[in-house]
């Protein structure tokens, strides 16, 4: 698979990991704090959170989902108490002072606040300071204690899996945003997930679809040791809590940027609106733009022996097929069916028109881009098996063995169930996102005579032996550590077996 151009470097890094390395001194400090300050803080924080609960619970009684009741004196009292308790809780957690720059706009001026980068559960601090509503998944309502506090701020709930609920969420945001300041402002983390703050990933359109003015808010954690980042790979929630409570002081900065009013064009095109706000925020943060989204995280998080080495081309492919609507309909079964059809073609190559027919789609620019992805020699012809393999990889990036199995179904010989070395090399190129895979090293160490073929069972056995199969056993272009157990044509070592065969 080739990348269409040099833009691929946009994906080069993975913001969904947080590697926390502690020096000896830091470890010692943490050990000391763990037996002194930590238990006291933990106790106080837990106490304050429990103290907040009855207030939030009382307020949620006799409250409707759809109307805002008038601010009676007791509701005001509860609101104030909760703000004080929450602030005290963060204080006990080591967030002694929080620097706030700029000024929050009134709800009637900017009904939506877009907050980024989202990287920690401490991002709840600006929410508890303002008591703005948030958009959150439905599951968070059932977290004990915290769930009641979340419900207090009248969040817009999302059901992540349900397509229709996404539309309903946007409808609800719109309804509230257009209430002219009656409903609380909504704070939205448009990235939709936590990253390690190394860049701003793509914004979801939800906050921008109403086409109303938004106020961008940026968050910073200017601490020497980053104990707060909570992303897909790295310390878990409890470790973060522990390490953070062990820091003498935790710094945080909240900056309210000027209100951003969309142009007519941006109102019509939420994606454009979102991207312009993202650019503006990245500039204020002095961070790069990372063109990844929540849905891409799995591709960049693949692990294990067949870990994707360079995911830039797969991500680009993924974006194209999403645009074509091909991604949504992909299931294990649909892949099997495509593999069956691909096998029938027996390696016959497809031009653009045939490719369109294969997918039952009209010829478009995007389709042409997908086609050219697999057009290795620029001859306008592709091997459809490459496409099916790539589709399987992006559909289930965390299950590479499934993809291998599928590939065998397309390539294996009917009699022996074996796949040719050169075919397997291409499959690996697609799966790992690398070029010029050379399997001679791997075939050399396989048991039995070297036939240049391998069955699925043999390969599976072999892969299971190596935690880092792709790096240890394969050779490819730009391999980080050049591998040198190859057949005699590559290395200068003698290979007796091979000579005898000749
Ligand atoms: C954060 O993500 C970047 C890629 O965007 C990566 O290079 C960096 O190592 C990550 N930081 C940590 C601390 O893991």
C-alpha cells in the first residue's frame, strides 16, 4: 500500500499514549508523600465528595428533564454550597490555586464553550467552577456519588453506540443552545476523548452544528511531572489519583479565549467551523494539529506480535473509506463475503471501473484515491485482495490474526492450504503499513525444507513464539533495527541446507 503523498506525517505520532517515567528522586518523594500527605488528602477529598452528594441529590429531586425551573432561594443556596465544596475538594487534591485567564462570556452571548485539549479527569475543574452542563456518555450517570454530581449539572447524555442517539444529542445541544440563555451554558470537549496534550486531534462536529457563537477555552497543566494525563495507554485512573495527590502542588490554567462567531459559510459547514476553531485553539496553545480522531485510536493502539508499525497509510485509507460510507457497513461476515469474491478473481487485477463495480459504488474522486492506494505500479490496475486485507485491518486493528486468517482464505492453495512467501509478504506490508517486506529470515528458521510456502497453523505457531514478531522476524524498508538472519543472497553467512537443495 502506498501513501498518496507526503501528508502522511500528520499521523506520525500517537497522542493516545502517556509514558510516565519517574526518576529515582521522584520515586523517593512519592514514597514519602504516600505515607504522609496522601492518606490525609484522600480522606478529605472523599469526605468532600460525599458531602456534596446530599446537596446534588436534593436538587435533582422534583426536577424535569425538559424545563428549567425558576431559581428559588434554596436552589441558589445548593448551587453555591456545591461550588464551595467542589473547590475545597480540588484544593485538598493539591490544586491550591487555579489560574484563570480571560473572561467567561454570558450564556446569551456564547451558549457553547469548547474546551481543549481534553486529557484528564481533572478537566472537570472548570466544569465545577462554572456549573456548566457537559456532554457525557450515559454510563457516567451510574458512577456512585460522582454520577449524582454529574446529573446535577444537567448533562446531555450520549449513547455512544447508537447512530440515532448521535442525532438526538445534537438536537438537544441545539435546543438548549437556542434557548437564549435560559439553559446553562454547555461545555463541550470537542475532541471526544483524552489525549496526552501533544497536539489537538480532530474535533467532532456536535458543538458546531447549531452554528451559534462559541467561546473556546484552553486548559494547561504546567507541571514538571505530568501525573494527570489519562489516555488510552498509560497509567490508569487510580494510579493517576495516587500520583497526583502525592504532588505538593498541582498547577492548572484555564484560559477563556474571545468568542468566535461563525461566518455564513461556517454556519452551513460545521466541519469547517470546527476546524477553524481547532486551528485557533491550537495556535493559542502553541500545539500542532494532529489529524486523528477518536475513531482512529484503535489503529494507533495496536499491540502484540503483529503491531501496526506505521499506521499513516492505514489511517488515510480509513478516512477515505469512511467518506465513501464503506466503513460503517463492514462486518466480519461482509469481509468473508468480499474475501470469497476476491478469491474467485484469482489475482486478476481490477481497473477503476471494475473496482467500482466490485464495491457497487459510482466512480468518484474518493474512490479513485482508494483505488490508487493499491495501484503499486501506476498501471491503473489493483489486486482486490490487497483492498480486502486493508479493510480488515482497519475494521479490527486489534485482531490481526483474524485478518491473517482472512488473507489465507484469499491466497491459500486449495490442495495444501499453504500461502506463497511473496503473497504473505504483501499481506504483511499492508497489515503493518510497511514496504518491501522480506520473509527470507523467517522462512530460514522454519522447520523442514524451505519450500517458500507456509500454512496458517505453521505461521500461527511461529508468531506465538515472538512477542514482537514483526520487528524480530521480518525485514522491511526502514526497519528500526536492521535484521540480519537472511538467506545467503542477503547475508554473507553460509547456508548448507540451501546449498544441498541446489
Ligand atoms: C504524547 O504523544 C506524542 C505523539 O503525539 C508522543 O510522541 C509522546 O511520546 C507522548 N508523550 C508521552 C509522555 O507519552
